[in-house]
């Protein structure tokens, strides 16, 4: 979760982001950023583009990729791996987006209040944040799943609980930095109330860096969620899930390598897409 | 910095505005040092400055640049006494000196510097030049030799420029009606500060200041950096709480402030219109009423209406300062506080912003407290000048009295350090003592040319005193107003 953030990228870029790319490097960055959109579109369209039902055997078991019309082959009971991977991607991607959104929302709110208010409110909120930050994700996930019963949703709740403090810290740092700038003093003198000061004069300045961090973070989350489902804390058995599919099929690794490797590769591709778009977004912010 | 520059016995030292951020007293020291080094090492100096007074002090020759080209170049005295290029004329006219007429609009060049992205086909100065003809806009003028060692890039003959602009120099600025003497107005004073003390930990920024600003009056605070003038302004603004002492504002209304760095004082992602109309939200105005008010105030500060949609980053320095003024005056405050609003602007722009502040003050009937380190600016904007040294006011009085007849040795030193055309500046040795441990007695005594033993006495309490009934007061045990 440690992400190096460029210092001092201000929200002036909000305007710039909407303008068209002007040079080849900018074009590359825009292409990278649009990866998030493309993956999201694919995830939405999965029920339509998926060639087979991921839960029902579609052909001979353990067919190699390309044989019998199965692009990525079939697994031990003859289910189409491509379909399973696509549905797995859909689940992982949406899960990651939900956790990031929850993190941005809760963390952003806590960070904004802490950074804008300062003083003892800041100290109190940040100590609470630290307490949450010290919880290890897998252990908490096991605890939550043990308490609420197994289920993908419960895993998401657990991950969200450990995930938002990162955003709280990030937003709080940005807001505190902005709060020291003269424009806040000028706004106070102009008679701007505390709520408008926080939402209009402070928050927009923290949004760009928070967005960059969030898009880089999607990659981390996909890996974490895959790891948790690898440990058996993900979707229940027949449902397609990238981490779990890799874990369950490891026994085939030496003879029918594609069965565990294909879902694993999908995790890699997703994480890569998220990181590339995060980097692209960061470069775009830097140049503006 | 200078030591690093001369370490290798260079042939040439390039000095890029080395004194711009310095106080006049230190500036005089640095200029003196550079000239001495030049004579000792025998190197050349290329000195970049926007201050013609500084240029007059240090240079043998002056090159005046405009929009990427040399407008004119020649021996210092010639260029300043008989400028050959209309732009040099304009620069000299908008320059503020201690002799600038006070109750008159300041001369400012019309228009602004052309964009370096889209150069003009002809002379870049033509749109702002009073002597421009059609031929000026066709092709860029070639540099022509007008006298031995003097070159000017202007197609208008030297003699014509001299006669045309030389005579305009005195006549073009319109008179503002002479101010009705700030007679004992019935209104209560706008600001009353009594024994204001402000300490930041051990740092004593203000050490007992009493200041009354009458209704509609303009007071300038001058002094070197560290004198506490900005802190005093912030205390009046309510941005800092005084450690002790009381402050009363007329009507309890909050003063508005224009900051030195106008760009930084405008929230970068909000539009000018949003920033201005924000101040009207409490008044229960409808959206369209607010828009009308924004349009009105933008017109008042001389900005086009469509600037309401722009953000601070898209504006020029002068425009930003005007936007700050619009924001401060859209609901006219009883007191307008200005913290060096022109120190980052070049001469011509500074003059137009000062004119605007004067206009706003008269039309909106505001009191103004103006912080500056530039005595010539203080003289033009203020009715009264307060000279500060290490957290205290050492001299206060009507602007003309303080500048023309300075009594306190420190005020004299300040006036003497101002570089001007055809005048040697005298150097005040030393720098202000640290406000962490101000000298005992009169805190100016270590630098004072007329200090006597009593001045350093820890028991001594120098108070502002003046002749009975006179507004001119001085805190010095040796010098009194005669």
C-alpha cells in the first residue's frame, strides 16, 4: 500500500484533464488511463461475451488451450476456462472498485475533517485511523468471516475496514498542506464558513492525488483479494474466482499447466492495467 | 552569494535582480559592495533590474529591453536624461519617486506587454506607444545609431521623440480634486489599537503599538523586513490575536485584505466569479443579484466581464491584484488592508494598481492601511506614514512631513538609502537586530549615528512625542520636532 506520491500536484489539473492530449507522451498516458475504462467495460459485458456458462461443464475435461474451440482450454470437469476467467475478472474488478470507492468515501471524509479542523479533532481522528491501520488484512478477514460466516461480501467488508485508513491519511496530509496556503487565510477573511471552506477551498485540491493513489491501489486490491480467496476466504466453491481457481487447481500445474496458470495470468493482467493507468494519471497530473 | 560569484576571479559577474527582495538599506549596501568588488577585481558586471534608480546607481551603460528586443542602449546618464525610445519615456514617467505629485493620478503605460507566444509583426511596443504610426505596425524597427554609443530601435527620429514626449511628461496626468483636509470627522475612527503586543514564543513581533486610523484615512506602515509591519496588519485583520492590548474596529466589521502574492491568495480551482460572489452569500441575495454585483465590481476595478469565468492561474499579475481588490470591495469594508500589493509588479502596473486603490478608497469611503517597504509608494498612497523599527513605531506623521522632513535618525537613513537618478544613496550600516532579543533602550541605538550612552539604557522607555497639537510624532530622546 505504500505509494510514492508526487509532491505538489495541485488541482489546477481538473480543468486540464478535460482537454485533449497534445503530444505523443500525453497520448500514451491517456491510453494508459483509459485502460481502467476498458477493463470496466469488459467486466460489465462479461455475461454477453462469455462463450459458455462458467459453472457447467462444456466439453471434455483438461483440454489444452485452443483445442476443441476452447481458447484457454478446459478444467478438470470440462468447464471452459475462458468463461471462468472472464467471470472471475468481473468479480475481482468490481470488488476492487467497491473497496476503493468505500475507502475514498470514508477515508476522504475522515481525512478532510481531520485536516480542515486540525487541533485535537485531527489528533483524535488520526489515532483512530492508526489503530485501524495496524490491523493485518488477512487476520481481520478471517475474523470477520468467522464471525459473519463465509462469503465474498464478508471478505469485502473486512478488506474495506483495513483499507480506508490509507485514504484518510493521504487526504488529511493533502488537506493540511493546502490549509497552510494563503488562499485559505484569504477565504476565511472573506467570510467563508467552515463547511464551504472545507468542501470548496480544500477538498478539490486533494482530489487529484487521491484519485492517482486510488487507481494505483486497484492493483494492490486485486492482488490482496486474490490472495485472500487463495486462502479460501473468497467466493464459495463453484463460483469462478481468480485466486481460488488458481489455488484449487495447483495440483494440475505440472501436467495441465493452463488450468491454474490462466486465472493467475488474469490477476497479473488486471493488476498491470490498474498500475499502468495509475501511472498514466500521475504523469498527466504532473505535466499540467 | 556574492562571495561564491567572485571566488574564481571571474571576468564577468551576472547579477539577476540581486537586490529586488531586499530592504532599501541592505540594497544600498549590496550595490556599494558590488561596485567596490568590480574595482578590486577588475571584472565586468551585467546587472539585471526593473528599478531604474538601481540601474542609475550601478551602471555605466543601460540597455532597455522590451518584448525580447533591446529598445535602446546607451550611456546611463544619456538614457535617463534624454531617452530616445518612447518605452523608456514611459518607464521613467511611471516611476515613483519621492517627488511624484501626490494628489494626482500616477502615470501608467496603457495596455500590457504583448504575448510572447504570438509576436506582433511590427514594433512590439506600437500598440502602447503614443507616437505610433501605421509604419510602426508593418515591420520591426531596425536599431539605429542616434548618437555616439547610443542605439535606439524606433523609427521616429530622436528629436521628435524628445520634443513630443518631453513636453507631455508634465501635463498628461489628470488632477484628482485636492482632498478635503481630513477635518475632525464626526465618524468614529475606523481602527483603534492600544498597546498592541504580539509575541510568537520568544520572537517579539510587536512591542507596544498604539495606532488610530481615522474614518476614511489612509495610513502607510513602512520599515525593513522584521519591523513587524506585516504582523501589525495581520493583527488588525484579525488573523492574529494580539498577545496583549486591545483593538477596536468601527462597527465591528471585519476588515478586508489584499495580499502581497495575489495569486496565492486566490483559490486556484475556483473561478473569479465564484470567489467574488462567495462574499455575497451571507446577504441572502439571489443568484442573478449576485451575478450583477460581480459584474459591477469587475467593471469598477477595470476588468472585462468574461474574466469572471477565468481561474487565478490564467490571469496576469496585475489582473490577479485587481481580482483581489474586487473580492475585497464587493461588499465595501470600512477598512481595506494592503500588504505590499505592488511589490511584485513592475513599475507601470504598480502605478495603475495604486491608482485603483486610491479610486476605490475615495468612491467607497474606506480607510486604508498600507504596508510597504517603499517610501515613495507610501508617500503617494498615504495621508499619514508610520515608520516601524523592531516592533515599534519610531516616527509617525503626515506623509509629506515624514518624507521631506524626517526627524528620527532611522527615517532619515531610510530616505537616504533610496537609490535615485542622479543622487548617491547613503548607506546605513548594519542590519536590524533580531526581534528574538531586541537591544535594550532604544532598539535602534546600535545602528544610530547620533546615539549617546543613555540610548542603550535598559530603563529607558522611548515614547512617541511631538509638539503639542502636531500630528508629527517621533520616538527619539535626541531629536524632537522643532
